[in-house]
C-alpha cells in the first residue's frame, strides 16, 4: 500500500487525510515516493518544489519548508506510522535488532506533540492497534520488530540505532550549547544509521535565518532534480482551513516575522554575528582557568540568573600588553544566593572588590554581593552594545578566550538582527537550547577591562 492509498483508505486514515484540504500534502508525498501525478497535481508539485517535471523515482530525503499551522506535525506522525507499519524490515535485521523510526525535536515537549498524533493514529485504528506490543511515554513497540521513538536533538544520543526513518521536527530551531552547528552534526550522525534499511530522512520546519541545515538544503536542492527533495509552501497552501484572520493579525504585528512563520520565507534580517574561525583565532589551547598571580590587575563581570535553565556566570579578565586575557569563566545552575557566595570567594582570590554586571533582577544581586564585600555596578552598556564593542577586540586579536566549548559555541550562535530603522540587536537565537550566559560574561569582562570608567582593583599580594 502506497502513502496516498493509506491517506485515502476508509479503513485507515481517510477520516483525517482524505479531505480536500489535504490535497497538496497528498501531492507532495506522492512525489516524494515517486508515484505518478495527474495534471492538477503536477501544477501544484511545481508550485511547491520549483521542479518543472513530475518525479520519476522516489527520493531519499524530504525537506519541508512550511509555514506554521500548515499541518507539519500531523504529517510527521503519519509518516512515522506509515514507515513503521507498512514495510517489512525483518530480512535486513540481525537477531535481536529492531528497526527504529526516530522522531527528533528541539526538546521532549516538542517531540511529544508529534508523538501524541502518532499514538492517536495507531490507537484509533483497530487493525494497527493490534500491532502494539508495548507503549510508554516515549516509544511504541510493534509486533513487526519496529519501534517508534521520540528523542531530543543531541548528537550524543542518536548513535547506535538501526533506523527505518528519521523525522526531524522544526529542525531550523535546534540549538545546543555543545555545538555551534547541532542540526548539521546530528543529521550527519544519523545518515549512516539509515543506510542499512534504506531509511528516509524527513525534516519539517517553518524557516528561520539563512543558515543551518534547513537553509543549506534549500539553497542546494530547491528546484533541482536530486535524491533530496525540498518543498516550500505558505501555511494556507498546505492548510486552507487556517483562518486568514490569524495571518492578517500576524502581519500587522510584525510583517517580517509573519513572512517566515506563515509565508515560509527565510528571514533576511538575521545573520550570524561571529564566525567560528574568528572565535578559534582568539582561543588559547590551555589552561581553562589561569590562576591569579601577584602581578596582574583583574576585573570581573557577572551575568546573573535566577534559576531555571539559564546559568549564573562569572568571567574574570586581566590585561597583558594591549590584549584582554580572559582568565576564566565560571557557570552554575542552582541557588543564586549560594552561587553568589562562591563567586565572591573567587573574586577575592583575584583581589577583586568591585565588579560589573548586567541589569538582571534590579537591586537583588547588588545587595547580595555587598553582603560578601563585593561592590556590583550595573553595566552602562546593554547586552547588544557589549557585543558590538567586543567584536573589534576579536577582529584585531586584542582578546584571548579560554577553551570553554560551551562559551565558544554560544558566541557562534549569536545573531545580529537589523530592524527597519537600521538598528542592530545582538542576542542568542530563539529556542529552548539557546543561551548566551557564558559568552555575555566573557564579552562583558573584556569590554569592561578597556572602559575608562572601570575601577581598577588593587594588585593582589599573593599567588593562588
């Protein structure tokens, strides 16, 4: 049974996918699997893929650049169920081995959205429900030696599988402090696992900036005959039931953001702020932390966090000639009061009694550091201004960074957003895995070191 037959069969998924509003999805998936298209479908195919000719063979990868509320999650679930239930992998599996359909998202909350649709499709159909051997919150094991499993976008957790398919949900928003290019690294780790079963890679996302795996696939393959199929379509092309009012209101609020979210256009107002090469040119090989010495004058900068996923960070810097040397960066999650006490002790080891910090939490960190004998002064510069002051230090080699991989990745993930007024804002990318706590503290320390109003702490008289 092919994918279109499954979508329109009354005994399977016709109730959900046979309607007129799903016609463009049926056309797109038919072309992906190399099925013939009629004249009307061929016209829609060209509109969505940029390809003049109907497909002659099935494709290996499908990259879907689709606007929000376009039905991506339901289609991801359909493809997971179709791949798991309607193919037989037993003759290609070793004893004890299972074929896995892996659904990946930026975090488990997003992955479970697709997983709930998947559970619904299986459990609502008596025939498919009988195939379920075991079911829990993160996986469904079927009686044909196939497992549907959800996971988070981490290159450390995706190895070791034999994959029948990978479904990468909202891949444009995958972020990680462990890597500057998590989407590319994760997908590169997954492709060998697909080889044994000739599995499909299916990536679905609304677009974002013109970088990353989604943009690169679009740039290389959209409108070109290839084993990699790229499609692009606005939300209402794929979901005509989406009220036009929703889109009109989004355009009125922010037309640039609406172009990406509902018209599936990559944003041209967002660009990478710092390249990996520029960062690497300013990183020492070791040590991670340079101990305090009696001959240096030190400054400190804190990025305070009140708990949660953000880290409470401290960076300490000193000058060596005309270079700002970042002695180290410290980052912790947990009780802010306890962390403040620890950082105050570190600052005293470096002879620092006055530091600069961001403006987070108003007066609380000022009072808390003062309890430990440290004077905290809010930075005169906001976060974007700090980064803009920091960039020339990198470009001229006037800063030395510690080999802290999380901090370095955060620098590379910074984005420059240019408003219609021409004003630049520098910040981390959106998404649950995106942070800039460490790189903000480092940049703040380096910039504070060269600021004329920055208090110079006395030389310390001991060696740490």
